[in-house]
C-alpha cells in the first residue's frame, strides 16, 4: 500500500500544473454535565452528577495535484471521558456503585481524495473528501463499589479494536489572509464500510489551514 501511494505521488508530481499543499490543524472539545435527581424527581447537585468531556485534535495534509482536486492524508485522536458519582443502590445484593470513571480513546488514520468547489483564491472554499480510514478504539472503565461499608475498585479494560473503514468529510475554508484560512469541518467515519454507522461516528471541528 505504501509503495503504491509513494509511486502515485511521484508520478503525479511530474505533471502537476497547480501543485500546492493545504495543511489543516483543528481541535474539538465538548462538555456535558447532568445533575443527580432527588426523591421528588428534580435535579439536585447534592445527589451527584455525571460529567462527560470529549477532546481531540485533527491533522490533514492535502496536496492539490490539480486546481480543484487533492490527495489527502489525515490523522485524528480523541479522548472521551466520563465521571459519574450518582450513586446506584442494588437493594437485593446490598451493593452500592458510588462512582464510575471511563475513558475511550479513538484514533483515525485516513487517505483519500478531496474535491474543492472554488479556487484557492476564493474567500470561501467548500470541499468534499472521501477515502479509506483505519479506526482504532481502546479504553477502560473503573467502578468504585461499596459492600457492607467497604469500598472496592473494579477495573474493566476494553480490548483494542481495529476497523477497516471509510470516511466522508465536508469542510468550509474561510479566507483570513492570502495563505491562512479558518476551517470548519464535519467528518463521518463508517466502521467496516457500513454507511448506517455514519451518524454514530461524527466529529465536528474548527481550526486553521495554511496553503503553500
């Protein structure tokens, strides 16, 4: 695969009249808090809370072989964390789950073709990219459990899973200077090439791109 890709790049570079590179760096962050519920059904922070955060970064290198068409390589990494200290009591066993902490780590490596719908000098450059992606997930979950007044920590480790996938990215580059753009994008990754999974693996990000 690497030899084929390198050969393709060398071949196309000899005949490209519009050759330039677009390097995009993006960052995404989301935070969500859900408070515990009291006996009357109202939210109450005294009954704990669930705090979920997701952060990640995205790097995309696109080489425009023609005026509107580019070969792109991309890499992204994200961490999804959850801390939930809303206690759950199992009356039948006498166990109390006092806290749950989980981490899911996701990486995506991709190669594909990007098609722009405006030239590089335009104020707004919408584009569409499709290609192959290698999706990898791993993580762990820790439970703090109380039984008969004694706390225990239980850890579950998620097996590393790798999927041969496809991806689609929609992006909009907004001109700031001649070489710098503000880039907004949305990317859907489809594990095992299953298009029905697209809405379950969506990432929105914002960042800057440089053309040189």
